C-alpha cells in the first residue's frame, strides 16, 4: 500500500468520495419466501444476505431456554468467492465465530427479547462479496431481515465503519482503505436514542482523535438509517399493493 494516496489535497478519496460520504447503498427485503424474514444489501461492492427464523421453540436442549427473554442465535459465513483469496473457510472458524458473537451482542441490544420468553430467534448472515465494511453490511442486512420477520425492535440498528487518515476521519471504509492498516472502528447505532449497540476498534488511536472518528461513524450510521428507512417504507408500500390495501 506504500505510495497510495488515500486522501488527496482536494479532500477526495481513492474512489472519489468525500471524507464523510457513504458508498452507494442498495437493498431489498423479502428475498426468500421460505424464511420468516430476509434481506439483501449492497454497500459499494460489499454484498451481504441475511435470513431470520423465529421466534420459535428452542431447538435442542430445553435447558438453553431463557425464562424471561428470547435466545438470539447469530451465525456468520462468507462465500468462498467473496474475496480475491478464494480461501475456503471451514464453518465455525475463528473469524466467523467472532463475527457471529458481535452480531448477537448487537441484536440483543435492539430486539425486544422480553416479549418472547423461552423462544429462539435465528439470524443467519452470509457475505457474498467483501470490499470493506463487512460487519456494517451484515448488521444493516440483518436489521432489514428482522424487520421483515415482524420481530419487534427498540429501533433500527444501523452500522458503519470509520478510519483516520492524515488528520481526517473517513466514513464507510473500502477494502483499499482498510488494507492500508490505519486506525479504524466499527459502530452499530440505534439512531433514535443515540444508544451504541456495539463499538469495536482495530489498531491504536490517540484519544484526541477518537471523538472525531466516532462522530464520523455515528453521522454515517444516521445516513444509513435514512436509506434503510426508505427501503422499509418502499417494501411496505409494495406489500400493501399486492394485498390490495
């Protein structure tokens, strides 16, 4: 990555975006009729698919059932062709387990699990193409899928990454920007309340710059919310037309 200018003197990034500008987001809900909820999202060249089943009875040992809330189960996988490595990842490898845990923590903070005690909600996310911001794309796809399943949530969960280059905070990092190795963080936000569902940071960042990078991620997450809200409204409108309402 040596010699690659991530931010020009005019304030443009490698792909022509401004520092706080999102990549183009396209999304669809209800892509699988067999699932209770499903969604597909593209954030730039990163593409993710999410399906949701539940709430349903606990599968396996009944001892796993929680008496006061639903059990949230999240599983993450990436397609063999999702990156240029063409590396086959075994199911349950360390990266997949870590991502699944992060997704579970994120959605436990957003889903009103107390409304469905002794039940289970399954969220499965697969990355079809990885080009930066993988966690954020997974969260945003899963949010749409949970909403499509009709599962009550406190709020949307909207996620975005951010980094710090040449004294400037960059929002929604691409693979090229992530691979440069600078400090970066991933934020999952409940936009209405401003509550943080999950915050993860890679590499060290001086505390003087943390607030700037965090604010860039939060602002970008609110921009994501605007897009997702429009997708949900459009989906509801299309469903109403099909039902003849």
